[in-house]
C-alpha cells in the first residue's frame, strides 16, 4: 500500500511539476509587464501634468484606436488633438493618477489587456472671484498593449463613463 501511494505521489509530482513551473513563469511574466506598464502610466501622468504632448503620447502605437465613453471611435491624430484641447483649458492639473486594477497577458506574452482606474483633479480659477473651483474626474479604461520591437505600445483604449464633481457636487 505504501509503495503504490508513494509511486502515485511521485507520478503526480512528475506530471504537475511542468505545469506549476509554467504557472510560476506566467506569473513572473505578468508581474514584469505590470511593472513596465505601471512605469509607462506614471510617466504619462507626469507628462500630462507638465502639458508635454510628446511624452504624454510616447507609448501610443501609430495604429492606435480608441472608443470614448460615449462610443465615439477615434485614432491617434484625434487623440492628440483632444489632449491638446485639454492642455489649452484654463486649468491646472494638480493630480493625474492611473492605477492598474487588472492585467491579463496572452499566452505568448505579446499582448496585455489592462483595466485601469484614472483619477484627476483640475483647478479652475473663477475669473470673477479669483477663487479656485475643483473639478474631480474618475473613470475606468480598458487598454490593450502590444509588445513590438520598439517595446510595449498602447494599441487600443475603451473608456467607460466618467464621474465628475465640481467643488464636491456631481456634474
């Protein structure tokens, strides 16, 4: 009895070891990609606050496509124009923060789908009173990244509806 249960344990370990090794490797790969993409998001947030369009869009693929929270499709040229419009607003971005909530890596490790929470705080000076108005924006996006010879590039983004408050009141 002992011999046969030992043999089964050895057989099970022999069969499961390659599977567990692959699972550990996949987890390590996902962790590495998450670390890389978190760095990209942090750099984009910093660039956005500095109103640096080149650095803000540095990791967008030339064939980037997006879908806005109202279902409007757009390409990289339109994304760039929208970011520039935001930069032109008479507001100061005091906080721009992107946080990865979930990351799924495909089997080959060449594509990652990220669920991202975006949080921003903008200050608008009231021209009549000089007082600052605080606009807080929160939303989620689903980003698709592709690993290309030049590194990871953002190829597609789908935005969810954004919640916004002005001075603590919903808009």
